[in-house]
C-alpha cells in the first residue's frame, strides 16, 4: 500500500468531517470571507517524517522502524553530521494512531551497539516496555524485535532507546507518538495542529557529534546539553501563520538533559494537557516549562501585526550550578505572520473529569536521590546511597496504592520518571495538587521533596523509575519496582 493511500485511508473519518465543515463554510461564505484556517503549507517547516502503514485494518498501525547510522544536514552552519536515526530521520517518524488502536512495530537494530525502544508514558505490558533485561534482553546489532501492543490513552507520548541512553538519545534516537482521542473529547480542538519535538544536539566545528562522555564526571554531574537546540530536528525552523488563528501545539521534551522554559513574547499559552492527556480545564500560562520527558498540549493564538515575526524563545532555567549562569535566551522557532486577514480565535472549551487518587491506606515509600564516589573515586549517582546495579527492587502488589516521597539531596534538580503508570502529584499536606492531572514525569528540585500517588492496579512485572537527565540515569540514578500478584 502506498504511503499516500495509507494516509488517506487512516484519515478517512477526518476527511469526511472536513468535507461537512467546508459545506457549512460554503453556506456561510457571504458572511465569512475565508475559512478560519492557517494558510496551506503553514507548518511545512516543521513537518515530521511519516510512516507507511502495512496493515489494512483501520485500527491497527503496523510499521517498520530501523535504527541506523546516517549522515544528515542537522545544523546549516556546519557540515552534515553522522547521527543515529530511526528510519533515517531526526526525530524519528511520527507514530500517529487513536486510543484503543493496536501498534505493531517491526524493529531492526542496524546500529553498531545493542538497543531497545522504550515507549515513554504508554501504559502497556511490561514485556513491551523496552527496559533492557526487564524482562527482555536488548536487541543486538543486526537483530529484530516486534513490539506489539494496544495504546490505551489519548495523549502525546514518545519513544527512545533505553540502552546507553544518554549517548543514543544524544545521537538522535527519539520520536513522537500521538494518540488521538477515539471519542469526541477533543472535537472542539483547532484543526491546525502540530507536534513539536524539542531536543538538542552537540555538534563540533567539523559537523561531528560531541563525545557522549565529554567533561568526565563534571559533565555527568551537570547533565550534558548539546550546543544546538532543535525543533523537530531543525535549527530555528519557521511557521507561516495568520494573526488570530488558534493552533494546537503538542510538545515533548526529548533532550537528554536540557530543561525547556519557553516564551512567545506578546502571546500567552493556553495549556490544555500534559503527560497523561487533557487537564480538567484550560490554564493560561506566560511560559511553558518542560523537564526532560514531559509533554505539554497548548493552544496558541499569535495576535501580533501582519508582517511581523515572533520567536519561540528558550529561557535559561536554574536547575543547579552552571545551568543558568552566563547563559542567554535562545530563539528556537520563527512564527512569520502572513498578510492574510486576521481570523477568529478558537475558544478552549475542553474539560475532563479527573478523580483524585484515594490515598487513605496507601503504602508510604520514601527515597532519596543521592551522589556517591566509587572505590576508584569516580562519581556514582543513585537512590538511597546505592547505584542501580546494587539496588534491590522496590515492591508492590497488584491493586496497591503507594505514596512516594522523593527527596533530592543533590545540588541539581532531577526530573523523576516512572515507567508504565501515571501518577498524581501531592502537596506537602498529602492532598492532591490542583489542578488534578496525570503525569509520568515530575521535577524534584535541588534539596527539595516531592510526593506522588500511584495506583499499581494492573500489569505486573519489573518497572523502571529513574532520573530523566539521562547522564544521571546512566550513572546509576535508576531503580526497579517489582509488581506482583498479592
Ligand atoms: Cu538527575
């Protein structure tokens, strides 16, 4: 089946809806000069690679994914760069399907080293989670593995390796996975929607990639950031937008260490969702904040004069010594306002019922994020003073609710991520924080404590949790939760 016919078939219902909409617009043509849409090709500058669907069933997306070394023109100021890529692109192709659909990925590892694919945020069976040896071994060079699961929740998720992760993600292995709602909960969303994969990459004068161990222990302690910020794999790409038209941005922070604090001067963000789908209601925010691994779902209505340019801007954030000193704002994406007449904004009419987790009777669990030295005087990170390799698994039984109290004893923030389950953040008083939301990643600031509630209601197995500064995870700041039958 050709790529085009697959896209048309999978988008069939949407096409039908658009046809209906344009019929209505024709009727209203005497009142409304133009459809309330962005101009054709408005988002071509950030287009993500697509996948060919090999399966005729509209509720099964079956694709081939290959990890391999390729040479790509990543940064126009430098020669092309030899990177790791999924299907030859950085980021990898957008995986796009609906809640309840089945995803089959025929994965081939053509890298010179073992790897896996972890499906960040997806509540899937443990054996599909991609944590190496828990339970499946990594996919060796030249070998294949079929990932096969149903995606249960609407939201934006992402995929990346979980072996030698800081290096492999830093080399370019990551991609977005969008799960559309299969009900009408997002029917009021603007049609103009883009997925934005935020990352960075370290490129030297000759176009080569930075050594993944650059800076030694200090580099590890800080968490290595690339010198070039990328949006969908591009340096400073452009959108062409009409004033007054509301767009929906689905963002993921796929960087191995970098935090993203973003502003669009002159325009606020209407946040409607995060890691685990929609929020209870819209929130107005001047800045977007995404720790590594996190997602944001926002409505954006550029409303400045035609002919002007707005810049999506990265702002320094102090996540510990050396992370904000002498660092300046960076422009990461252009919004070019076209000469089209201004449109009418789409009102954010989203709402979602989220019940608070009942924490009465929950099992308290506390853990400390710590740093140590090994016998050779090398930096080791860990949990409760032990690195991953020496830690016994934490335990939980099916149906159990736990409240984790995570204390950061270091001078750097840690973005804490739990595989396979959503959690809710609790305040110091043990009550859920407002607004209620589902998350799989949370920032634990330096020398502070954060609390999360999680219900381990299904899917036994060995589940990872770790710092999502991948240098920290690789240095030992990871643990396992062994979830068993009661
Ligand atoms: Cu960390």
